[in-house]
C-alpha cells in the first residue's frame, strides 16, 4: 500500500474534546471503582464484626445446632435450615406457577389480554415486602391455621412433614409468602425470554403437526431455558434474602424446624429480630457471622448456577442469551 | 386450471388484517411431481404455500377464504394438526431445534405422533436422513448438536425432520435462499429424487431453479395467479404478456 495514503493528515482533535473524554473517563472509572469499593466495604465490616464469634467457634459455628442466648451457645444450623427450607418451599410452589403463567401469557392467552395480565403479574413485584408480611400475618396465617394446615395434617400427617400443632405462623406460611414474592421475578423474565423465541423455531414445531403443548415443550421452553434458569436464580436470591415478610410470618423461633408446621428463623429474620437488642458482644458477633454465611450462600448459588448453565450450554450447543 | 391434483386449491384468498395478500387463486398440484411457485417479492407466493399447511392462520389477524382439497377433503374444515402431519414444510432459513441433537431433531415428529418403539424411531431417523441425502455425512455423529452442522446440512436436516413424519406433500418455502451454490445444488438434486415419493411444492424467487427442478410452474404477480402450466411451456411459450416480461427479466 502506498504509505502516503496512511499518513494523510487527519484533523487534530480540538482541545475541548480531549478534556471532555478525560473527564468522561475519570467519571465512569470512578463510578465503577466506587461500586467495587462498596462490595469490599460491606464484606470487610461483616468479617471484622464477626471476628469474635469466629474466634470462639471457628467453623464449628456452621454445624452448631443450638442457639441459646442465656447460655451463650451459638450455632448457625437452625437459621441455615430455616433459610434453605423456606426458599425451597418458595421455589417448589412459586416456580411452577410462574412458569405456567409465563407460558400462558406468551402462548395461550388472547393477544389483547397479554399486556394487561403481564402488568398485573409485575405489579406483584411492586408490593412492598412489609405489606406481604402484613397480609401473611393477618390473613394467610390465620387461614392456614384454621383451614389449610388441619387438612394437610389429616391427609399428609403420616409423612412427618406436617406434624405438630397448626399455628399458621410457621415455616410453611413463610415459604408460601416467599413463593408469592418470587413469582413476579421468575414470571416476568421467563415471559420475556419465551416471547423472544424466534418465530422460525415455533413454526418448525407447528409445521410438524405439534399441539400447543408440544410446541411449548419442544420449541419454546428449551430455547428459553437459560433465561428461565437465570430468572429462577434471581427468584431464589430474593427468597434467600427476604427479611420483613419472613420475620412477620415465620414465628421467630431459634431452633431447627422439625416439620413444616415448626416455627423457625431464617438468617435474615434472625438479623432483623436480634441484632439491635442482642444481649452482648458475642451474640452480636454471632449474628454478623450468620450474615456472612448468608452472603456466602447467595454467592455460592450464583456461582453454581453460572457453572451449571455454562455446562448445559456447552454440552448441547444452545444459545447463551 | 389443471384438473384433479393431489392438492387442489379453489378460489383461495388470504388476508393479513384488511390487506389481501392472495386473491382468488385456483390451481391443482399433481401427485408425485414437483410444482414451483415463482414471482417477484411480495407477490404472495409464500402466503400461498403457508395456506397449504394452515400455517398462515397461526399469525395474528389473518384469514383464509376458499377451499384447499387434499385428496378431495377440504383441509380448511379439519383439524389443522392432522393436516400438518400429512403436509410437511421446509422453511427459508434452516431452523433446526437449536437445543437438540441431529437424532432428536429428526425423531421429534415421531415423538409427537405418539407411541413408537425405539427400533421404529431408529429406522425412521436413518430412512429420513438417507432420503435427505445427509446420512453419509452424519452417520457417525447423530448425537452431535444440530447447530454443529453447516447451513446446507442444517437445511437437509430440516428436510429429514419433515420427512420423518411421513407426509404426503412436502412444502418448501425458498429452501435455498440462505444457502451457497454448492449447498443449493445438493438440495435441488434432492428435490428431484423426492418427487418419486412425495408431492413437492416449492416456492422460489429463482427462475432458473424452477426451470431445473419443477415439472409444473405457477407464476404469481400481485397476489394473483397469472399463469400455470408445465414448466417448459411457461418458460418457452408463455401465454401471458406479464409472464414473458417476468421470465425475460424485464421486472421483478
């Protein structure tokens, strides 16, 4: 190539441009670094404040089954169990409902109804959690106690999962409230990914003589699965960390739940209930230690989800959006 | 026009909302032959072929008028799912199910159709891949992802997928428009073989392609059927002035 074409004089940028770009660069770099700083600031406070409990119990805190304030014995298992159990109930009930409604909204519902119905589901996400708690405390809890739980005890009591007195403020009620709270998260994102499935994929199934259910099963859900999976993880994240609504409905009892009718405590509700009126530095520190565990669980869930997703997509060569 | 075919279209009109995409079309597609539908973009040729397996009506605010007789039965009067199991389709762009293997793509229609033994499915997959002239290229890796195939292979996979359902009619909507010349040549020679077993209807914007593969050709313009007849007659002795202008490249 003729070198003269390469060195043809380019207009020099005006000074203002250079300064504008510099300021822009500094501003966005500052914003990015500040957010990263926040993560470390929070994590370092959790680590320093939990130091006392960590020195006293070490990792045994993770398998300690008792939380006894009067004897100053602190173990995290009751809250880890409460957190995982309520989140599991939330996903077990919320996931099918959310996916079902997302599929309904993208395939079965009349077109004119899709927009309004979608907005109603998303409205569920706009309800403040204290309102869910209030609703759970004054409506769902009593209803569970008088109607649902006696039926469950009678029909499924033999399984052991529904034993004990029906109180309505228990792990099951908290799990159901969480289920309602994760539905909009899972449904909204799943609906978007399902709606984004290319027409060509749907028509491929339709042209083979697929029924609506077969089109959904072969062309829509598999294509959208990574989005649905991501939505579910976001929903799980909300369930793991939800505080107010759980605190108001779970019964706040510092012991490992033995049935779904047990009063319990999640890590989040423990912090809300006991941090501000902790009886001494060791209890305070133990609560912060539990908070650190919650952070770790959330991180683990996210990382595991990403790894799993990456493997699924790599094995079958699906799409990554 | 053209007496009793395998698929007989009578006074067919199709609408998108208020817009009429095809208007009062009548023609018959003969059995075990290749019929081509040609015409410039927007002439309604894709709409016409999408009526033949009732795919047109799956889009919002669409409507069809007239009759489409498959072996004498009006397919507009029966369950569209049953129609589509007798009338298969291949699309403009290869659209294999992206999350599935080669094997699963081909066997999917058999899984829709209910009970088939593992053996039956295996045989149908092999038969369909052979008919689509893809078997030799994939026989060692049928469990590989469908998306690992080239574009031309993917399109032949889609043909195999449609054939596995054992349709009587195969609709092809510009099946080569996204393919390179080599892949196009493969599909064309395949189409000529398929007519021994199936009634093939192919939409194409490529007149040379119609000339190469089709026994009969229909020319559509602005939603209307201008001329229909044996391919040779249409290209060499067009009856209509408009046909002559189109095939000599004066418009379109």
